[in-house]
C-alpha cells in the first residue's frame, strides 16, 4: 500500500500493510539512488587505458 502527501510524494504505508515493508522500502531506495547517481564519466577518463 502506498500513501501520497500534499506535495505528491509517494511512500510505502506501514500502517496499512499486512506484512513487513522493509524489502519494498530497500528496493525503492536502491533504485532511486541508482537513478540519481548515474555516472556518465568514461572509465578511460578516470584511470586511462591499461597496457599489458
């Protein structure tokens, strides 16, 4: 179950849930961090090419 506040923020509703929401909340947080922290820097810009 999800709740929405007056600013249209959506969050899991713990009071309305019949089970634990820890896994759902962790998944939402992980996806949000992955989307926000999109690194577009090339690996070659960071360390340069490797040679053998």
